[in-house]
């Protein structure tokens, strides 16, 4: 009988794991920008890193319902770990990435026990506190981190011994995009698995999830640790591709920005972080070019509109249009599978 | 035959309030029990105490030789308790199938088997939890408890707020689960006539204590007890469950 369940779960995984046309297009376009937008690789690299950082927040906020205002703690730790290793002679980017992931995951594991209890407000304060403590440690330990002057002297070796970083950001962008894509595949696999479903059950109702046999605390600790590792890798990518780390990576605005990015893109479907990062950086780029002094005013206004109007309502029209286009090419509407509103 | 479930002098409640006190209860494997009583007599608290979401005040709870008293509710579910709460508590952001897949454990009850039991759920397998009617939600709540492959099923007012035709369908399914499949179950109901035809035994709670315990048949035939404890007149005959 356990084989039946295994077969059923496998079939469900395969069905839910199928990539949609929209998803394939999204990644094809992302890959195409490596060739078609060479002059924008620096900003695209930044977008991808923010997107990965937001994706890590989505894992805990969108899937497990853990709110955080201190996610920069893991991002910053990852950035400093990769940066310090590179400064001290371990210049291999992938080694740095692995070390950053482990360091951030360890911090995530230890601090996860602080967010298991209490209300959302408690979680916000605890996560914020952890980031502030880490920020102050980095500031005080200037012998290690460079303090307020930042970590200097980072020199990265070629990726896999083959691809040197260049001043146009092409290698950096290709590197960040590849890492983000691989981590996205892993995250996608996780969220459609029974483990991912149990996380969403916990987000819906932790008390009842526990009563139907889901080990709530263990699941939350695991996803918090995983998200911390993701954030650490995002931080490491920033450190390695910009070859500089400052206290800014642990600052409150980092945590606030990534929350903003996720609110713009939408929580609970993985692409929210990536789309939000694109919208956020493009808006920032366009508005700051138009009005350098007041760009934050406009970003704030747009955020208010998105929250008040509701992102789903705004994107509904796009979805309806897309369905209309897809419907014309489909054989019959009855053959289309029903999908969740959260799915792409 | 040794007991599947034993409650000895169990007292429990919420916060400082003690809702049930000194409850003794024994349930054999394959046995079913109806828990009856007026509003606020502690029926739901009794089930909540067995699954472990109340404040324990005393006594012990044993399931199949395993002491559950100090166990977390997820461990109790793993030990073999399937709970169908009063509010159903379907995970709204999951589809019907995901609600089942998220919790299923190895055993005779799998997703396909509960689809056989509740064909409506199979039709709605891709619907989100919040896109189901009350009856479908209740069926999903029962199905979700079954795919845990429990030794004991706890059902809290399964027919509450449902249309008569859905109640018949649900009672038929419960009869099949309890009578034909031999699942041990405790069913909390306010309306005795609906459930006494399904269960083997019955007890009545009043102010958190057991005031009557007998076989379901004996209670059906004892209109005085029904009248005294539940305010049910003998005019209504117990609803006969329709089998599949």
C-alpha cells in the first residue's frame, strides 16, 4: 500500500512539476538578455541577485507564513563570508558560494527557534533584532570586516577556472543567472512536493496542521534554514560580482527593500520575487533618471497603489488577456487544466 | 480484547477553565462511540483533549498501549488518531488533492480509495479548498483524516450545517467506514437521532462529566434518557443511514 502512496505522490509531483509556456518563456528571455542586452548586464546582475534574495524570503513568507524584517542578516552574512574568503586567498567563486550558504544556513538554523513562537509582530521584532545585532557586530569587528570602510581587497578567481569576471558584468550576470536558475529549480521542486504542501498547510492553519500529523516546528525550522542559505548565496553573489562588501548588506533597508520587492511581485508562487525585482529595479532606474531627488516618493506611491488596489486585481486583466490568447490556440477550453490563482 | 483507547480520570479545559473532569472512557478496537449532549457540555473539548489541543489538567490517555498524555498533537496523529474538527479546517490554499497528499501516510487508505468513498471529491480534485461547498469540505475533512490511516477516527459534529441530502450521503459513508471497514470512531453529535443508528455505543455528557453510558440501541429504546439529558422527544425515530 505504501507503494500506492509513493506512486500517487510521484504522479502528483510529475504533474505539478511540469513547466508552463510562460515559465519557459521567462527563462528563455532571461538567458537571451545575456546576448541581447550587453550594456545592461551590470543592472541585470543586480536584478537577479535581488530576485534570488526575494525568492528566499518568499520561501518563508509565501509558503510558511513567517514574516521577517531581518532577512538581510543572512544576505549580509553570506556576503561577508564570501568576501572574507576571497580577500584571504580562497578566490574560487563556487567555494565561496558554498561557504556562504553553510554559514547563513547555520545562522538560520540557530535563529529559527526564535521565530517558532509568538505572533507576527514578535517575529518581525525578533528577525529585525537579529539583523541589527549582526550589523553592529560587523561594524565593531572592523579587523575582520573592514567596519564602516567596507571589506576591500576582494579578488575573485575565474568561475570553474574558465570564466574570468569582466568589467562589463557579463560573466557576473551569467554566473548569477545560472546560480539563481539552479536554485529556482530546486525551490520549485520543493514547493510542489508533499513537504511544500505541508508548509502551505501550516501557513493556512498551524494548529490544525499539527493535529493532522504535520510536525510544524520541524518543517518551519527546515524551511527557515533553507531560506537563510538561499539569502546567503544571494549575498555571496553580490560580494563576488561587485568585489566589495559594506555594512549596507546588513542594513534595515535591505530587509525592507526585499519585502517591498516581494509585495510588488506577489508572494507564494516563487516568481513573485523575480518579477518584483525586475519591476523594482526598472522603476528605480527609470524614476531616478527622471527625478533623482524624489524617486523614493514615487516608488512609495506605487507601492501604496499596489497594496490598496490589490496585486491580484491588477494582474487579473493580464491573466484574462493571456487566457484569451491561449484559448484561441487551444483545442477546447474543457481540455485546459484548472490551475490555482497562485500558479503562473 | 484490550482497549484501543483508554481515558482515566481525564480533566482538561482552556486557560484556567476546566471544561471536562474525571472522564473515564474505554474503547475497543473496531468499536464506535457516539458522544451526545447539549451545547456547551464538553463534547468538543473531549475530542480536543484526545487530539491534544486543550490544557491538560489530570488523568491519562492511552492509545493502543501508547501513553499520549504528554504527547504533542502531531505525534498523536502519527500514533493513530485521525481528527475531523468541527470547523473542518480545510487548507484553503491547497487543492482537494493537495489537502490529501500533504498529510497522507502509508496504509490501506490512500487517495484513490477515499475518492471511491467520496466521488464528489474526485470530481473536485483540482478545486481549491475555499471553492468547495460545506458538504464537500466535510467530506474532504473526513477523507483527509482517513489518508492518515488512523487507528481511531474522531469526528466532531460531522453533520452540522449540512443539507439533509448531504447528511444522508455523509452518514452512508460513515456507516461504511465504521461498520464495514471496522474503523474505531468517536463521533460527537448534538442530534442523537442522526448518529445512534451508526455507532455501537453512546455516552451523554453534561457539564463536563459523563451522565449516561449505554449501547446506542439501548439509548434509542430509552426515550426517557433521551428526554432527560438531551430534551429529545421519542417521536422522532433515529435516521437510518443509507448504505452505498
